[in-house]
C-alpha cells in the first residue's frame, strides 16, 4: 500500500514515522519548508514516553508533490481542520479513481472532503493520541490511545480491514460501524479541551476544579444534545464517557465524579499536559480549529431550533484570545459560570 501523509505535524508526523519505521512506502507532504527540509536531511524525530527514535523520510511541499506528478493511493489527511478544503483541492489532480482519503483530523472534516472527492473515496477516522509539533523535524508524542477507522455507511469493508493492518505499525487500531459516534463523542470532548485553553494552566487543573464542573458538563451536554438530534449515539474513549454526561437527567454524579477523576489523572500524567489548542494560542500564536470544530455544531444545533449559549460563549472567548482581545485567565471560566447560571434562570440549556 502506497501511503501519503498530508500534513506532517503532530498527528501526521507520529503516524508517518511509525509507518516508515515498519518499512512502508510512504511520502510526507507539508507546507512548512523548514520541516520538509529537516525530514529529508536529519530525519523526523519522535520523542515519546516509552521511546525516542528518528526515521529518514521522503518529504515534499505541495508544489513539489504536484510537480512530481505521481498518483496518490492512500492519503492520510492530517492537516488542521481549517486547511482541509485547500489541501484537498490542491491534491485533486493526484487522486485517481482508486485513491482513498482518510481524515485523521478533529471535527467533521469528512463533510468537507465528500463534496470534493465523493463518499466512495472518503474514509472516516477518529484519532485521540496526544502529540505536539516542537520544531522542524521534531515531534513530542504523548503515547498511544484510541484510534478508530470507519466507513461512512457503517460497513466493515475489506479496505478498512486492510488499512487497519497497515496502521497497526503505530499501535492498537480499531474499526467501528459507528464512526460518527466517535466523531461526535470527540466533539463533546473537544468543547471541554477548548474550555481548558481559556486558562493558562494544565488541562488537569481545569477538569479537576469542582467550581466549574457543572458549567463544563453543560457545555459538553449542549454538543451531545446536537448529536442526539442528528440521530447519533456518541461513544466514549480514553476515560471520556459521553453517556455519563448526557442525557442530563440520567447523570449519576457520584459515578461521574469518579470517572472525571480518572480523566484528570490521565491528563496530569500524560507527557502533554496542555492541549494543542492552548499551544496554538500561547506558543504558536495562530488560529485554532474553533471555526471548523465547534462553530459547525452551533450551526447544526440552530438548524434543529436548539440554542447553545455556553458553546456560543466558548467560541467568542477563543476568538477573542486568537485576536489578542483578552488574556487566558480563570476569569474566563467565571464568565462561563455566569452564562450557565443565566441560561438556567431563563429556562434554556439544560432545562432546569
């Protein structure tokens, strides 16, 4: 299987490095020329919790990949959600009838890919391992976690099983007939991660704070309510259990407290203690994926007549942080609490 990794940052860098080390025919592509040059010269270094290793890779920028003109077979699309359409339209001349694109991304990027290449060439994918691009040729890897492949129609196809075998070079890859359940479960978790990035502190510190727990649970519930209206049963992973959060009326707070303590511990002991969202804002000073992960949830919810006050507030705060109009602070979570209280008083949100 000929594989191209498009976007060789945190996720693509880790997956590609493990595949190269296993001997697969793989091509890297990235818009960062310094990163491309480093991979071609000194190699791609993965710094993980259990091992650190370097692979020699074959990397191109998009222009060079197009100039080479070689058709692509299996594409692992690992670009940020906001770059999905541009990447797909750039690659289109290299995608033949037998090509397949696997969306190793956050959000519902499959819905961007499908209009460009069709459902038959699109494969959905859920990725939850943590990693960070540190500098050209160097990736921090938090270690393996849940990774799931799925066909859009829920079938378990021969190509999914073949891809699963290939990707086992990375680790424990699963296949699922409910890939949309994983994607929506991740969106509810993403809302929580975006909320942790409103504060200049670790993810564990925010998740472990009892003061903001009720508001954070309602934030996640708003996303899960939209999934429910879409007819999707959101699935859990890696100590995040949507079924314990939503429906709101069925919450067992004692059990949920224990579960969230497990999640807090996982976050505290991971090599990556702050989210990639925090890193985008505080270190790389660039836009996050908020407009292509969380904003679409608001639009879908509005289409069902559902108001999402906490989710809408979250988007406003992250965009303010992107623009430098406010600072990361626990005060932002205090505001989230006030929005939650106002929503409860007005009879919106959780309906209490």
